[in-house]
C-alpha cells in the first residue's frame, strides 16, 4: 500500500466486518474486549447500524484494502436550539497504515460530513489511557472540555 494512493471513504459493507473487528482488537484495550471476528453478534450489530439513518459505519479504503474505520452517530437534542451532534466512535487505523496521516484525514472527513448534514458540533470520547490519541485530537482542534463517565453493564 503506497502512501500516494488515493483514500476512498465509504460506508462499510457486510464483508468488511471481519477486517473492522480485527482493527478494533488491535490495541491494548481492544485486545481484552473483542472476540472472534466471525461472531454473529458483530454481524447483527452491523445490520442494525446499516439500517439506521442516524448511524454510519465508515471505512477508509486504499489500494483496494480497508485501512481505517470509524462510526458516526447523529444525535438529536433539544439543547443548542435543537441542534444535531455527530458522535465519532471506534476510530482505528490498520497497523500497516499508521504514521502516514490517515487518522487526520479520517477525522477531517468526518467533520466535513457532519457539517454537510448541518450538525452544530462534533464530539468524541477517548479512553484516559490513550494519551497519544489525546494529543492527536488536540492537534486537530478538539478541546477536552468535559469529563466522561461510563458504567459497564456486562
């Protein structure tokens, strides 16, 4: 895969799911929470995301290979005069494609996509242990303005 090859952003297809799951599992956090890429629960989740007009599972494709992924979810709310927000989740770049600026291109593409939809804000969360990711998002203009909380139900 050459750096100069064009990157195409598109909605994921069912056949992309195993590659996406492998990218989700390819770090210190994902390795402990992801399972077999062929697990039917991944396909069920994909079908639900694919059917929902407020969710987009996006892949970055380069040279015919899926090299990145992220999920965009559009959230309605009453605050900010009923403004829609775009939540970016599960941003991953394949190990072989890291360090080439793809992550920045992905986030800029997501921000442009949200702007096209009329969103007033783009937001995301990043695990506290991902200090490199925090610098990455800071450099892209994001502000760590809130403290996030999660409660695992499993």
